[in-house]
C-alpha cells in the first residue's frame, strides 16, 4: 500500500524527493501519514479535496477484503 500511494503522489508534486510515508498500525486501524513539501500541499489535496479523495479511493481499493482494519491516509506538510 505504501508503494502504491508513493507511485500515485510522486508524479503530482514539484518536489518528489520530499514525499515520504510513515505507517502506524493498531488492532483496528492502519494510519498512513503522507508527508509532502509545503508548496505541494495544494497539488496533493486538489480543488475541494478531489485529488486527495481520489488517492484515498485508489489506495483503499488495494486493501485486501479479508482485512478488518480501518485505513486512514493523513496528508501532512514538512
């Protein structure tokens, strides 16, 4: 999943070297923190959050159906 998110985001941003993902997993939740350069926040979020929603939709499609954990993607600037 981490590689999938990076593959989607890197072509969108002006500073692909700043893209980094941290994973935090608990019993019921998997959190992916997507760190991008502060100048790229608008590109990753998009107008009215459309790009961020599309990233989440594609990423969630990659989660196995048998996995009972909720998945969250947080977008954070560096």
